[in-house]
C-alpha cells in the first residue's frame, strides 16, 4: 500500500548548520501530492511545503524541497538552522488525484541548540 | 492563520461508553477530516466528510465510529462503544474544499482520549 518513510527519531544540530530531513514514499499512482507539516510544541501541525510537480523546487520560510518522482523522494532542507526550527516534522502523501487523505510518515524531531 | 478548535482537549472514559469528540473547523471550509495518532506512532487518516457525506474512510474507521456535522455546527466524531485500542490523540482538520488534494488541511490541537 501507500507509505511514507522519513529520517527516524531525533535530529540534533547546532544553530547555523544546514538541515536535511529525508522523505521517501511508495505509491502505485503516478501523480502524488507531497507535503511537509511542522508541529511545534503544544501547537497544531501546520503546512510548511507542498508539491506535485516533478523536479520543481518549492520554498517557504527558508525551507525548500524538490519532488523527485524518479527516486520517490521529497527531502526537506534549510541552509541554516534557527533555534525556532526545533519542532516535529512530518512528511505526508496524498497518493492520487481523487483522494484527499494524507498518509503521514512517523515524523522527525529536530532539536536546534545554540 | 486559520484556526481549528477541538473540544475537549482531554477525555477519560471507561471502555464501552460512548464518546463524542467535537471539532470547530475554519468558518468557510467545506471539507473535514479526522486523524488518529497512537502514542509514539504516526498520524493515520480515519475519515473525511463533505456536503454531509463521508467521502473517504480508512480501515481504522470501524463500525463503532460515526461522523456528522448537523446544521453547520461542530463536526463530530462519535465512538460507540469505545474500546481500549481507541486510546489516542484525535486530530481534526478542515480544508477549503475546492482545490482538490492540494488543498491545505488546517489541523486542530487534538483531543487526547484515554479509554480505561
């Protein structure tokens, strides 16, 4: 079935260093929609990025990701981490045009220290 | 940004009882969703709802589950009867509804349900 695999567990890094969170997916459908959601402590998950266009970089709030259908990947990157980036990050997939259900990965916790 | 509210934030009930989880979606949104997150696991889709009907549901949406939004009030998830494995955080989400799968889903803060 459809699934999403993310960098597991906890990623710890120092402020100013680059961030990269891996996300790969599996689906039989050729036109999936991919999303990154971020959840700060005691807040609701909110959309960070989304894409359905192959090989097109999408950016928001300093983060960027490119959907690569050839490798079924949608990795999240940021060139310089900030303390406020500490949060739980979810990669999610809507497999096909007709559906809206989000299929989430297990989430990656990012902890940025000074 | 747009806010989805969920009531209550926490609920503890005895197995076999009925529980209703309430969601106040973003005011002009037309599509509504429930997701379930068991502690330590990912969020999983349960159901979505549009124009008074269930549009999609997963295998987690058991016969004991039902959803409704009577007369534009709260979007509710009812579980009757509850089971121990229903203990989880339940997230409600809503989206505008006209953009297809790329519509942004706005999530509430979740209701933490504990079934004893």
